């Protein structure tokens, strides 16, 4: 009789082990209830799984360019900072994760997503139609337009049409090289806007093409810097966070974090730090949310 009871006990334990091994059974670390900033039931969406993996690590891995002020650069004490950096940090905090930055070159940023080097890119990535087949994008978190910059005392260069056959400094990323080519300018490619602006005041180039927000940041930090915005284009660049295709749960979580940041004022605080009050420019970004 004792042997019969022992056999039944062994069968019960074996059955219990099998049940616990079945998918969906047993407690796992990522079965916790998602907090309100993590999107709509992110762990129940069958996609690429980047959000689930990030939650297990408690870190959000962020691809960022090494030297692109005022959006990403090494500041006081060599600390990584910039508008994109602080926005990404705040997004991670709203998702209750630690931000971990992976620095790389501009040309390798998007390919790093496909290679799984990081979960998202916050680095002046424009939402282009030709990128949609390979990557997913968050809602717009920044928008700007191309501007023509000249020395403050320049009276000859007034419009983009005046760029023909003159030397123009442009940044390696963005559409600036294409714009300069369209207006038949002699381009000088630089690492970032500050490098271009210095060439301009040193009379090594005649003009600079950049984005409107870089000029806002320059004049906020140094109102006496001897350059001015001479002309601008209506073309608006909509900047989003980028993700490897098929991670709609992570996109939803980031979008929700961005919306919460706009509601609680943390987004506007970062905006004002880099671009001043600029209420009309800020409102323009909010109007472009999808």
C-alpha cells in the first residue's frame, strides 16, 4: 500500500513539472504587468521582441552619433550630452529603464539596428519613404527646415540661388549635400555645423547650409557669433526615433513615453535648454505628431 502511494506521488510530481514547462506556465521575470508608459500590453504583441529583451535587461540600448552638436556630443567632463541624448535618456526613464548609449558613425547608425547592436536610434533620423521598408519610426519628436547661413556683414548672398559657384560648407548627414548640388555650389563637407560656422567666420567658405534648430542653438549659446540666417526652404525634416522593422510594441512604448513627456513638461524643459523658448517652432513639432 505504501508503495502504491509513493508511485502516485511520483506521478503527480512528474505531471506538475511537465505542466510548469509548458509555454505560458510558471512565473517569468517579464510577466510583470506593463506600466502605463510602456504602451499597450507590449509583452502580448508577437513582434521582434526587442521591448521584452530590453525589459529583461532593464536597459534601453540607444544608437547615437559620436560628434554632432547640439544633438549629440561630448560636453563638460567628456560626458555625452545633447538634445537627442537627453530626449533618449528621458524616454528610457519614462519606460523605467536605464539608457545605454552605443556611439557610432553616422553612416553606420541604421545598419546597426539591423545588426542588433542597439534597440533604437535617436540621432536626427528623418522619416523617409525609402527607409520605411527596412525600419519603423516613432512619432515626430523634432522638426526643422534647411537654412542658408552667411557672415553677419555679408550683403551679396541673399537666397539659395546665390550659391552658384561659391564655396558652401555642409554637414555629412542630412540632405545638405543634395541641396548644395541642386544650386550648383562648390561644397566643403564638414563633421558638424560648428565646424562649418567656424570656417565661415574664418573666411574659408562663403556660406553654410544647416538646419534651423542648429542656428537657434548657436545664437542661444553665443548671441554675438557673427553669422546670420539669410534664407530658408519650406522643406520640413521630421525627425523620429528609428527601430528595426517588426517591433511595433517597442515603437508603441516609445511613442507613449514621448506623449507623456509632452504632457508632464519634461520634453519642453529639454527643448528650452537647447533652443530657447521658440514657442512657434515647438508648436510646429507638436502639430506634426502622427
